[in-house]
């Protein structure tokens, strides 16, 4: 069933219907013209023959004596009757077509007043009817063949007309892979140049907006870090003047803790600004397994330093794709660092890769207390009770994943306490395209 929302299908169907309708109308006009012309030609010949008979014969006997009736009837299908009387019902004074014994006839009667004689000419028109029928059948077969051709050609033509729009759509949908490159209008048909120019204008505006936002985040964060550093330093210096259980000392320690929290939030703002800039990173073709293996060696040492175990296993030796490395590492590192943070000492964090029919999947599994699945942990400033961060890490992860065109998930384990962080690469986007 054809999709009602498909512009290509609608275009091909409408084009086929309009062309087929025009063909049918033209064919019917020509068919009617030829059939009318054949009938008129028969009537004209009957008139000529009857005029000849009227001129040379005054009675039926003279006509039969001078003419080989059998030969005339066999060759021209004419039958002449000359009589002083006439049955106006059977032979009116005009052309009349009738069927007799499954044969078609056309008759014409004329009355000559001077001679008081009726001249009647009758002709068997079976051949003419067969010719007209064959014309209609031929036209019908021609219509069916041409409509079939029109339908397939209209689909081909609609596909060809939609190709520039399809290319624009593909370029626009892949914009996060090709970054925000402007669309070249030289290769496009004139009708699509204006659309491409509008898209290029949109790309310029988006790029400008992202750059402004990046500069705003980074600039604001840098401006805030300096006074906060000064405040923290002054609090620390003042703290040294008071005894351990002094209330002012407790207040100063709370101030330092609040300043550290603000610094963590500012750090996340800086990371967000850098992540915005990382969207413009040129994708590189690399072996993702090799990249993760090199980083996993570092995380194994980090885990041991924190009295935790870290193991990793790759089901496939190679997964070579075009990927923005900075964005991927932001996701990868955040998931592993969170897993190490929330996993108790002497517990295990594991990394596995696998592939199903639709995705290449990276899974980081921890042995912590799990997550609250009723909360959207990817929302900004959303954090667990045990977390000391600003709650922007997973928000940045989600933004990076959307920029790359991949999916990230967080869910609780079913077998033991803990959580599973998943990174899913759609194969139809990364592997099959590449």
C-alpha cells in the first residue's frame, strides 16, 4: 500500500493519472473520429452509387438486365431495389442501420417525384463494424500498455525529481557527522538552490549561536573562578586563627565547602562549553576497540589505586568507524568514573562489548547500590544522594550522545545490586554507512 505521506508516491501517482487521463481522452477522440469517418465514407459511397442508379435506370428490370447483381453484391455488398411503392417503416427516406440475422446493414431510400419511383440501396457493413471494433480494441490495448509505461516512467521521473531533495535531506540529517558544513549549491538544480541557501543560512545561525553560547559559558566560568579562588583562600587563612570547635571555624568550613561546590559547578560549565565546541570536531576513522583498550589500561591502574577491581573484555577485535573522539571519550570516561565512584572498595567494575542485529553495545557494570529509575538522571542538576558533584555530568553525556547520533542508557542490574551504563552505536548509521 502506498504511503499517503510520501511525496514521491503522490507525485508519481498524480503524474501518472494526469498523463493517463490525457491519453485516454486523446485516444477516445481519435477513435470516434476514425469510426465517424468510416461511417461517413460508407454513406457517401452509397449516395454516389444510388445517384448512378437513378441516372441510368427507371425500373428494377432494366437494372437487373444491365447489371450483374450477384457480382455487385459480392464485390461491393450493395443491393438495389427500384419500386413504385415503399414501406416507410422499413425504409425511411434517410439512412437507417439495422441488424438482421446477426449481420449489420445500412439502408437509404430516396423518392423521385418526376418518376414517382423509390430507389432503395442497402449495404452489408459487417466489415466496417469489424474494422471499427478492431480500432477500439487496438486503442484499448494501446491505452493499457501506455498507462503501464506512464506509471513506471512517472515513478522514475518522480524519483529523479526527488533526488536533489533526498540529497539535501541526507546532508542535513548527517550534519552532526559532517559538522555544520555549508551545502554546495553548484551541483543542485536551480529549483533547489533557494532551499539550499536557506539551509546554509540556518547553519550559519546555528554555528553562531553555539559559538556565542560556548564563549559565554567559558567566559562566565573563568570570571567566576578567580573571585571564588580568592574567597576560598581568605577563608582558609582566616580558618587558621580559630580553634577546632569554634562556631566561627565551623562557619568558615561550611563556606569553603560551598565554594568547592560552586567550583565543581563552574568546572561542569567549562566542560559543557568545551562539549559545545567538541561538536565541531572533525570525525576521525579509528578502531574504537583499540581506543577503549588503551584507556582501560589507565582505568585499571586508577581502580587499583582506589582499592577496586576493573576488568574489560571485547567480543570483537575491531570496530572501525568515523567518530568524534572527544565526544566519545567524554561519555566513556564519565560512565567509568561514575562506576568507580559508586562501587564500594574491594568490588568490581567491568566493561564488556557485544553486538546485536541493530547495535554495537558498550556496557559498564558496577556493584554499587544502583540508581533510582524513577528519576531522569540525564536532566541537568539531577544527582544521587551519595553524589558530591553538581549534577551536570550525565547531562553533558546525553548532549554528547545526541551530537554523535548514539544512545546512552542507565539501568539497574537484574542479577545483583549495581547499575549498567550502556552506549549503543546504531549499525545502520556507523557501520553500514562506513
